[in-house]
């Protein structure tokens, strides 16, 4: 199983989510850079669009890996904090003492 192997290598869901966010920014950066480096014609704009789209397609893959890793971490009990734990902690902090 690929997800188990990634987890055993130390890759966590947070890493995949971070990579997805970076790839979104890199997509915009690649598009803008390619647009500036290619002089003038409409074919050059199409090339810049293709580079931006190519890099932008990485984000869904990384988000998918993040979800799969998060699910694996939840079933293995290695997820550092669950949403339920955060909710319970917030509820306890909001309780009036008195």
C-alpha cells in the first residue's frame, strides 16, 4: 500500500496539504514568469497558460494524498489532533467557571 509506505517514510498529511498550497502559488508564478519571458504573440500566451495549468494540476493530487494520509493517520491513531479533540477543548474553555 502506497499510503502506508509514505506514512512509514515520515510523510504526513500536513506535508501533502502544504505541497498542494505551494503548487497553487507555483502555478501562478510559473504562468506569470512564462508570460514575461516569452515575447509578444498569441502562441506565447497559450504556452504560458499550458505551463500554469500543468503545474496547477498537481494541487488536486497533493490534496488527495493529504486526505488519504489523514484517513490512514486517523485509523492508525497517529493523527496528532482530531477535529473532535479541538472541539472538546474549545467547549471546555468556553465553560464559565464559577
